C-alpha cells in the first residue's frame, strides 16, 4: 500500500484507540471529537488513494 495512504490509516487508528479510552473515562465530548478526526483522516487517505496525490 502507498505510504501516504498508510500514514492516514495509521493515525486514524490511533485516534480511534484514543476515542475508546475517552469513552471508558466517560469523556463523551472528546469521544465525538476523536471520531470526527478518524473520519477526516480516513477520507484524506481515500482522497490520496483516488487522486494519487
């Protein structure tokens, strides 16, 4: 897989793990924020995949 795409996937997975920790700690506002970050990063990876940029 392209290194640029893998970069976005890796940091999205990291943010998802952070969201899980925040959920366990009942920090719900931050869970929502981190999930938003995950979606953004996955979409950026998809953009790189489709546009090869």
